């Protein structure tokens, strides 16, 4: 019986290998021509949503013993770390393909979307998880994965800004009620960038350091990212440079789509004393669709992530009081791109007291 239970736990451990199917589909896209350059797009926004429907949702949480076991299992960290060579290996292959191949315009669109999806899922998403860790090596891997997405400032803003201000009008990454995703792209990108600079200057001031300090990470990010693009230009020419910049932008716009669906319309109530209530599971949208969960390393259990941001992805819980997305993440992203449909589906699900709070701001 003990051996059977152990084997069952091991099988559950390796389910996150499914996350590597996204980079596999990206490799297929760049190895293909014609309509098959859209392989990743079909996989992410057609196959995965269908699998989500077929496999359904799971709201079960781990028992305390299982959670303690999984929390310390090396395999969960290793599966994150492997994304670094996978992402940069496929990125190099993609840039080489763009430089040496001859593609029609529609094929380049498919390749750009495929590359952007890679950087958004196995790049930014993994960087987000590692960015919440304390070990220096994991934080460095996080910043490295943000680099080709041209979004390194997100490391500062997300950890020191978003998690403190989530579900308030002060948070750039919280979409307001009745705000379209397209308007959110602009407000979120600009507000988070400005906030990252403000947070960086506050951190320097607390340490008594100047703008030109070596600890000014924002300054380093503005050196590292152009250096990355210059290296791409040297190795892969102007075609590679334009492609790298394009997929970086696509990647962080996909991230902002995810921010949009994770926090749309949800607000913490402000007391008469002017203080916001503490962050609780009902301040973020949750999703328990099985395939989306393992493909995105449990990012979809976002309510618990904001409730306990230091918890590792493999032990995140589902909370009964959390508002739940009616669709998985990929399908929700597609829905958000059609604002009238998004509002029709989602607005009735936003708690009434939060709508009233929005009206008073």
C-alpha cells in the first residue's frame, strides 16, 4: 500500500512536464511552413481549451502531509529551472530560422505569435514564479527569463507594487470594471513602468544610495535589455532584431491579458479610516481547469497566490470563496479580446459591493 501511494505521488509530481508541450509546439511551428507556422496558436487557443473542457475542473486541495512532501521535492524546482535552457534554445533556433528562411507575411505572423506565446508561458510565467523565491540563483533566473520579453522592470513592480496594491485603484495591474483589455494594455503597461521607477527610487533612498548606484536594478535593466537586442542584431541581423523585439512585445501583451482576466473588476473595500481591507482569496479570479493549471504551473490558482505569495506553485489551494472564471485561461484570454462578450459573461459575476466601490472612486 505504501509503495502504491508513493508511486501515485510521483506520477502526480511529473504531471507538470505537460508544461513543456508549449515549447514543443513552438519548435513545431518554426520547423514548419504555411498554416502550420500557427501550430502553437492552434495548440494554446484551441487544443488546450478543448482539453480543459474534457478533463474538467478539480477543486480538491492537498492534505497537510502531501503538501509538506511536495513543498520540498526537488523535481518541482528542477522543472522550473529547465525552462531557462529550453526557452533560450528555442529562441536561438527561432531567430536562426527567421534569419535564414524565406517566409510569407502570414507565416511571419504565425511565427511571431508562436514565439510570443513561448516567452509569455515558459518565459514570463516561470519568471514570475521564480521571482517570488528568496535564493539569489532563482531570482537571477527570473530576471534572465524576463529579459527577452523586454519586461525586466516587472520584477520590481510585481513583487513590491502589485502584491501590495492589488485590487485597488492604485494598482496598474488591476483592470477596472467595464475597462476593455485594449485600454488596459495601455494603462497597465505605462502605470507599471512608472511605478517600477518610483519603487526603485524609494528602495535606493531607504538605503541612502544614489541613482547611479550599482544597486539601481532599473538602470541595469535599461542596459541589459538593449545589450540583448544588440547581441541579437550582431548574431541574427536586422531580421532577427525586429523579430526579437516583436515577440517580446507580444509576450508582455499576453502577460497583460492574463493580468486583466486575473483581477478584472475586483476591488478591496476601503474603510472609513481610509485603509483597504487585507488581501483575501476573493480579491483575485481563480480557475481550476486541470490542463490550464498544469500547463501554467498553477498560475490559475491565483487567488491563493495573492493570499500567500510565498507558497510554491505545487501546493497552491483552491478557496471556496474565490470568484471563479467560467473558462480556463486560454479561453478567457480569447473572450477578453471581444469586449462586449467579455462584459456580458463577466460583469454579472463581479460582486455588487465591488461595483459600488468602483462607482464611488
